[in-house]
């Protein structure tokens, strides 16, 4: 016990938290605890709204009540991923997919406790941002509709019970407009989380071991090299890749080839600079040859002013090269070209191939791929991108070549629970099954996924653009269809929902067609762009079921290309493997 000390609780407003607090102030014969654990002062802070029944439990604990100095709801029941992104750390274990997609709770009047908890957390996000948003959702998505209506109800309750709280667009803050919250559902785009993407952040999260922004990488240094020798030592180093790392913030949205170019150029500039003349001289031996990494590290010790920046640049160079090592080992260049053709419906030469030809390439890839998870991922991309295969015969052939385990096969079958059939329903009037297969062309996953126009740097290995990007672009311009994305409450006049009239349309960049230039990019500026002053109300996008890193990057790009502030969030941010594991969990019984 700490009976001479005060105690401060900062907890979630749930049954478990309140029970543990009360236990601290209640005698327990089983544990021989005879009295309170702490002194005469207690401060209680709850991350969200405290339900009445839990407040009643606290009031019933007399030992606690007489010591409480503060009991307050602070509305911070979320985590920030970066400046414009948040998540709830929900769905990692256990998976929330059975609750989202198999639940018996299917109406706004009767949503599941987990869904209600997710909505309540979203209310604290809007409370923190001082936003009382217009709420929109995809018209044909029942989950989003239910979440939207429950959110509106919870948000109304919050506003009604907090007289001193203000929000943007309330009439008292003329320099701000009311925000818009758009609910989205992961099952409406099952392709984007599966695709290999070659921007820095996406590759790090897909190919390397990173957990909660912490990564361990191999660092080459000269810490133990003897004088006059060029021995190098590799040590394991930890790094946090978040907004506190300015180099990471600048490079994370760039293609990996550009990342390595930028890092090499920065390091070369330091070595060649006038102030780095000492280093430049030290980097030359008697014969004028450049020193090794180990010798360079020794030279840097004599220049402490370079130590921090060179350490950071070196860190990212080594992480980027680790990504490229995996990229080369897994032969992702050719695989990505196949994925891009399936997703966009066209080759890098703008040709629409037959499905039979592409499936032949898929089979060839299966035969040369030793990793069954990679085969599962590619087969999932085939099925999802084409909205199901043409026939059971096609599926049987691909399954035989994919050589999946029973668990992997069951996971694949579960995508039908997300609305994607393994085999499309037969079309009436077709002239013979095999003749139909031979004449079928590869189709694009979604028209908007290849019409997005704001990307300034184009790589033919990165032709596909996630569906959410086109939706965010329309929302930023005030062009998002009210019929397709209705609002819970009536929207203001259309003019008030439009983006800035001065917004110019970004031009598309022609893609290179030579197969030997799959990694060649344009010389335009990177996706971060110059920061612009936000105009109009915030656009808040919430993705139920997990947001992938290509969508996070897309939000930054749309915000940089427009005058609209965009905030994105989800129950969590997912890697391709996370998504496949969630599929597996759809095999559980309905909640």
C-alpha cells in the first residue's frame, strides 16, 4: 500500500477499469488487503463518456467517493498515428471482423457493444478537434449507415450535455466551417490492402518487422574497428519511425527508388560541402580512394556537428536497403507488374490483355514461388480484382497450382463473407463456357482506382491508385455525390459544401511504357509538396475494418494538392498480413 500518497487514474470508461479502481479501495480477505491502497486524495480521469451505471458503481464505494478530488471525462479515447491520422488500437487481438461482418446486430437501433464502443471513441476524436460534423456514408453499405446514425445520436448527446464546449462552424467562430465525417467500410475495397506498394512507408510495414512504429535494423559502424583497419561491425539498432523523425516524415510517401536517391544525394552533399572539407579529406586515402563505411564512421567522430544528421541519414539508408534486399529476394518487380495489370485492367504498355493470358502468368508465378502466403496473397488479388473468377474450373486450376494449406484455403473462402465471390454468377445467354473464357479481357477493379489525377510522380510498377483516394479528391472539391453518399441530417446548400473555387486540377503524368523502365519516375516534386493553408471545414474519413498504408499516403497527397484539411482514422492501420489474418478469423462463429 501507498497510504501516504495520492493517486491519479487515467482509464477507459469500461466495466473492467471501474472494477479495478473500486478494488483498490475495498478490503479483500482473499488477498489479506485490509484497507485502501492509497492516501486521502484520488483523481479520476476517464478517456471518454462514463456510462451512468458505472458512475453509480463509483458512488456506491464510500471509501473512494470521500477521497475523490476530481472526476472528469477528458475525451481522449484514441491514439494518434501521425498529425492527421488516428486509430483506436482495436482489432489486433481479438479480431473485430466477426463482430463487424458476421454479427447478429444489423440495425442502428441494435448495434453490437463493440461497434458502440468504436462510435463512442470516435465521438471523443471529434470532441478533441472541436468538430460537430455532418455525417455521411455510402448509400449501399448497411454497416456504415448504422455506424453513422448511432454516431449522430451519440454526438448529439455529447453536445447537449456539454454547454461550454464549442465547435467549428457554430457561428461564433467565423474563420472556420463545419466539418464532414465520412464513414467507409474495408469490405468495399478488399484489394488495396493486398497490393505490393513501393513507397517507403508501405514497404517498411509490408516487408520488414515493425511493431508500433518501432523497427530493428542492422547498423554498420566502426565502433570497435582497430586503428588503421577497415573492419566493419554490424549491430542491431532500434528506431522509432514517427513524426519525431523529420527525415521519415519527408521520405515516407516517396517511391523507394527516390528515397535512396535523396539519401545518397544528402550524404554526398555533406561530404562535398565546404564545412565538411575535413571529412572530405579524411575520406581519401593516400591513393585517393574513398574510405569504407567503417573508415567514414571514424572520420565522422572528429566532426560532432555531422554526427546527428549523418546518423539519421545512415539509419534510413540502411532501412531502405533492407527493403530492397527483401524486394530482390522475393522477386517483387515482376510480381508487382502482374498485380498492377490485374488491378488496373491494363499492362504498362496500355494494352488490355485477355484473362486467359494473365492467369497463365499467375500459374507461372505460383510454380516459382516457394512461399505459400505469397501464393495466397496473389490468388486473393486475382479473385478480388476480377470480382470473382469466370468459372469453377478456373478456380480449381488455380487452387491446384497455388498449393495452399487447409487453413490458407479456408481463409481464402472467407472473402465471400466480405461480399467478394470466388466464382462469379454465370451470365445468361453465354455461348459456351470455354469460348467465353478465351474472349474475356482483364477488367479494372474499380474505374476510380485508375482515374485519380493528383499523383505527380508515376512509376509503372505503381499504376494502381486506391479507391479511397478518388473519393477523398471528390470530397475535397465538393463533388461527392449526395445520392451515393447521403447524410444522416440534411446537408447545407451545395455551395457551402464545395471546395475552394481556385482549386486547380492536377495534370496526369504519362506512364512510361518500356518494360525496362519499370522503376523510372518523373523528375517532379515528391508527394509531400509545399504546405498550404487549409481552407473550409475538415474532411474526416473513418475506415471501419482497418485502413492500409496506401490510403494513409493518399490522404496526405490529396491534402497537399488541395486547400482542404483531411483527417483519417480507423480501428487500426493494417499491413497485408494483418488483413489476411482477419480473413482467417471470419471462420469463427457469428457474434
